[in-house]
C-alpha cells in the first residue's frame, strides 16, 4: 500500500471515529442536561487524540522491536563465501 493511501485512510478513520465518538457522547451527555455541544466535541476529539497517540506508540514500539531483531539476525548469520 502506498504511503499516501495509508495516510488518507488513517485520516478518514480518525474523522469517522471522531464523529461516532461525538454521537455517542451526545447521547450520553445531552447538551440540555450537562455542558454544551462544544464541551462534548472537545471531549470526543480528546478521546480520539488519545487513542491515536496510543496507536502511534504501539507502532513505534513494533518498528523498534522488528528493527532490533533484524540487526541481531544480521550479526549471527553466516557470511557467504566470496570465491569468484
């Protein structure tokens, strides 16, 4: 998958998640009962941002772990003979 496609899909998923989160939060904390619609929107965007941060940390950890495993495998692999 191309990087631009992956970034576009991630942005679309974030917008959809924010919309769904805001809809759920409006149902739970209706503006007439508590807070305003701005408060609910802030809360929804904060939740989506936190989830995005956790996902970014997990991806960074996995890239680091895979990279360190690949480096350790390079050091233990037998070298090919160069008889030409």
